[in-house]
C-alpha cells in the first residue's frame, strides 16, 4: 500500500530537514544527479546472494557535496517490518573509492527466514528493505522470479513493479544485461527528464568510471526497480552490456570513442560496487570470500562472477559466466578440456567447477539444479540434416551456436559421460540475452535425421499477450510427443526457461525498424509469427517460442515438479497489468503409464491434464513498508 498522507509528510519532512553543515543536504534544483528517494539514501536499499545463515545488504550515501572523507553508516537487521525486533546491527564507513556504497555481509541469521533491514547516516534513515535467507533443510516450495535485459530507455518496467508486489518470492534471479550502455535505435521509449539527446550523459554510452557509476544511479532512480530491490533479495550475473569496456552508440553522438577511459577492470569493479553481489574467491574455485566482521566485502578479483547458492535439499542455484570469455574482452579461455582445437566459452576452470559442483549436488540428493545462464544454451537456428554435417546458420541468435563442442561436452557430462559415471538429472537453465520467450529441452544432437530425440507437433499458443494484437501469442507443442512407456525425448538432460526481457526489443522491433512500422503493429506481429513458426518447426527441442512480448518469469519448485510461468506487460504503457502468457511444467521423477511423466522435459501444463492457473506461494511475508520515491 502507498504511504498515508501523514506518513508521506513525515518522511518528506525528515528528508528535507538534513542540514548542509556536515549532516547531509537536501537536493536543490541545481543538483542534477539521478535519484529515486530522498537524500542521502537516494538509491534505496538492496540485498542479495543469501545463504542459510547470512545475506548481503546494500545502500549508497548520496550528497550534493561530500561532507567528509568517510561517512559512518549504521545498519540494522530485524525480524519485523517495524524494526522493533533487532537481531543484528553494526557500523560500516563508506568512502569515495567505493563510490560511497555500503555492503554488509550480515551473519548469524536463521535459515529460511524473512528479515527486514535499514540504514542510518547523516541524521537520516533509509527506507526499510526486506530479504530472506536460504533454507538449510527441505521446504515445501521455492519461488524465484527470473529477469533479464532490462533497458531503462526501452520500457517502463511495469514488470519490476509486479515483482515488488509479490510477497511469496525467495529470490529474484537476473540473467544479465541488468544495465545498458547505449540506447537502442529501435526503442526510444523514455528518457530521464525526457531529454532525448545523445550529448546528454544519461542518453548515451559511458566514457569513464564516473559516468558508469551514474548509469547505475539512473537505473536505481526508477521506482519500479527500486521497489523490486527493496522487497526481495537478488542473484545477478553480468552480460555484455553490464561490463562493456568500449564506447559505442546506435544513435549518432557528438563524442569520440577514443576519449573513453573505461576498462574491463573498471566495468566489473563498478558492477560489484552497485549490486548486492557476494564476491567469489580469486582462485576460480567458485567458493565465496566471506567477511564475518562487517567490513566491506571487496572482491579480490572483480572479473570473477560464477558462484553457487545452496537452497537446501530442494535446489542448488548456480550462476555462470558465459560472457567474459568472449574474444571481445581480449581474454583467452583455456580450452584444453575440449581438444581438437575447439574454442571454449567458459574456460576449463569454470567448466570443471560447474560440472563438478552439479555432480556433487546430484550425489547429495538435491532435487533440482537451477543455472543462471546469460544466453540461450539449447540449439536454435538451422539444424544439421544429419549429425555432424552442419549447414550455414543465418539465425545465429545465441553465442552458444559458436561453441557447440563445449555445449556437447557439458550435456554429455550431465548424461553420465564423466569419470564418476554419474547421470545428473533435473537441470533447469534460466536464460536471457535473446529478448524472446523460449522453452526447450536440452539436447546436443538436433539433427533432422538419425537423432534419438522426437518431439510433438507445434501449434499456436492460444493465449493473449499484453496487447490485443498479440494473439495467438507464439507457438508451442501439442502434447508431450511420448507414447505410453515409450520416452521419445529421453535424450534431453534438462530444460531451459527464458522469459524474454524486461523491455529490450525482440523480433517485432527488428521487423518494425526494417519495415519502418510502429513496434507492436499488426504487420510486425504477423511477421514475427512467421519467424517463430519457422524456428519451432526446424528445432525439435524447442517447446515454446514467442518473440513479441516482454516481462519476467516465475519458477515454482517442489520435490515433485517445476512450474514455469511467463508474465508479460506492455512495455510502452506505464503501469501495464500482468498477463500470464504461458505456463509449463517439468517433473522431478519418471512415471510411465497412460499419462506418462518424464523428467528433463518441459511441457505445457495442459499436456498433463492440468488447468492453467497462476501458482501462489505456500507462504507469504509482510512487505517492507512503502517509502517516499522521487524518480528525478
């Protein structure tokens, strides 16, 4: 609920009462910096990377002019939203070298517990945040929101507002491109203060570390994103736009890219400063460099991001890095685990960490393994006619198309081709980057002839999108394709769930630009339907595709099944309502019979006799109190 008139006036008065003599300042009209809440906590609060006994909490101190070389910030964690039952507290000093950010690894917490937190500094109090620790023992359900590709300029981010309003989530998973470096020429939906000028720092690529930090501030000035961070813990991996070190714009700009001073060391450093990310150790083991005494958890190596969050016996959550090894970053990943001169995207160290950790997870009896993966990993494009005879692929939408040997090695490893001979089942890859809605089984042999994998026939998805023109919304498969005890999709080693983007454009925007038509117009929707039909017909692993709508996804995990929901909003309309565009399911155990269930396969819920109905969590936690939001 929004604050009452009295609460609003009280909070506004407190913010305005900050003196300009060392205890903070009220923002003046001349103060031109993106802010989303009253100073000095102008970018809200955030939490992330929860474990069973600890969680990272974050804020930033913003002043018109810095009042000291370091500023002490008190933090408090409580069991109740009124912050009366304090369980942990402390002080951390913030400094300019960390861009005045505060990150605390709060320890000594109880598993599977909702907590509330806030900060105090310069005579002011931050908004209250809500977070939740991971479980240590079996729970009935885990619920994750999945997001990717969130461009401020491309969308009004209604989806972030809907995520904030949910009170039954354990975690928000962001698959990368949390931040964007430039405005897409097809998607000029909004601009800060409506200034659509590429000479303006908030409407073009960044040139230096100060401008990059300001870009994060611009993102945190949006009320929907600010609230989504306030209400839930996050687990974020980066992608190309987050850490791009080169200057470049699709719209004409008066600046020369040679003036840029950003480097990969800078972009990854600022990512860690502005996100509630727990730093992994520098040795590449994926283990965390834990800080137990309240100090700022600075990363020993900011270029490391892959890591693992245990969520008890029900799930392990992995975050991988399929970006930083690309040639554009000038690094050369070790590919000796592949042989035959095949290139590696992950690098040997990360590949061995991931496969080893997933084996350990399966050996421990953990039901699900969920992988936060930047881009579609399942095959998509022009498949070979027979295995090993590849054709030119004009639809190279995912970088994994350039690394088929490593993808095959990963999937083979999960299938049991590993030194332990252990098959690893129930793998869920949640993915972003391609800006489309996608569901797929995970197979490496996508050939048209000779493959052991057979899928059902495709048909239109008879549900509406976020606008009346988007109907039918994409294509899915009729039934499972299996026949009784005959499992025709046994070759799959897991499933992939990609819930489009939080605004960045899909196939319809590309068509709109090529045809010089408005995005979302009837002609662009029809054209997109033709592309979708061709993809699902050619790629038998594809179980659902829709490339017009945008939003986020929900994953609901129990010991029996995983349910996947695509939630869409009209990105061109502020406050757009939530629309459930598709609901699919994967099972944790095989159950042959008249209506068979087989794991490692993702199907429409109706294929298993279930009605389409939005899932609701088995628990709910009181939201953090509403706060004054400014968005300027």
